[in-house]
C-alpha cells in the first residue's frame, strides 16, 4: 500500500457542486499539506496542518476548506466548485521530528469542474 | 521569503552528467535546500537535501557553496528515465507557508 493515499484518483464534477478530496497516510507523520498543480506550473500550497488541532492557510486557500480528522487523515473540500479549480491536487506529509523538511507526496487527484 | 530561480528547461544525452543550478539569494540561516523530481501526473519525489558543502546519496549529489546563495543538483550518467521536472526548494521545517515550489526545471534526456 502507498504511504500517502489520495481518493479519488480522478473526478469530474459540475460547477456549484460540493466535493471532497481525501488523503490518508501510514507514515506516522504529524504534518500534512494540500497542494494544487496547474498544467506546466509548479505546486501551490492550499492548506497545511502541523497536528490534529492545527490548520493554516497557504498561498491560495480561497474557495477551499480542510478538515484534519485524525493524525493520518486530511481532507480538502471545495464548497462550490468552479471551472478554474480544475487542476491536479496533491496531498503531502512530513515529519517535524527529523528537523528536516522532506515531503512524501500522494499520487494526486485529477479534478475537472465542468 | 526565500524565492528560488532555476532554468526553465535543459536537454542532455544518456550517459552524461547533468548539473542543474538553483539560485536562492535570500536563503535564511535555518533554511535547508531540498530537491524533488516529478514525473507527469505523479507527485514529486524527494531526491536529496542539504544545508552546506556537499551531500551525496545513491541517486544524486548536491553542491552548496559557502555563501549558500545557490546550489547545484548533479545527476551522474543520466538515462532516459531521468526525464522529469526538478524542483529546488528552500525552507525551514517551521515555515511551511514559505515553501515555494516554483515552476522547476524540465529536464529532457535523449538517446
């Protein structure tokens, strides 16, 4: 099983619909992140969480919300999806205890809003 | 905010050594330098991380000069499977919001 699992892998939804992307990890890491990647561009940070009770906005949080249900689970919600939220979404984890900053990424969720 | 600058693209041939340089003039004292590799439709994969001088692992070397304002990822004897986008990141473990991926360097390896 993958260390960081994202579901679904692909999703097509209609404008205005609410959608949730889920992420779970078996790394035992305390830190989790959601990134968005648009074609030909780098990754942009949406939200991040350093522990279960900690939620922080990233560069592009507008239109998104998150929930850290447990140390191993971090979900991303689009309350009312719009076409420009069509992108590849990645969940990542890292371990604060190592004093370094190596991420482990999931395989991504390709979201299309029509 | 430690912004990084990398070449947009690079080309090389199988068997060659490839060096990708990243500039990070505003690097902070507690920032590490980390490189990632990304294949199409996959999440980035950690390659190597360093703080100063030279770090080497089984896939790459990372060279960091004394002033730490730049770093060079060195890939020895590349193969076609090294074709990917490479990202240079600068940041400390307490500053997630300042970890900026940028657009990376698109490396193309030819036979």
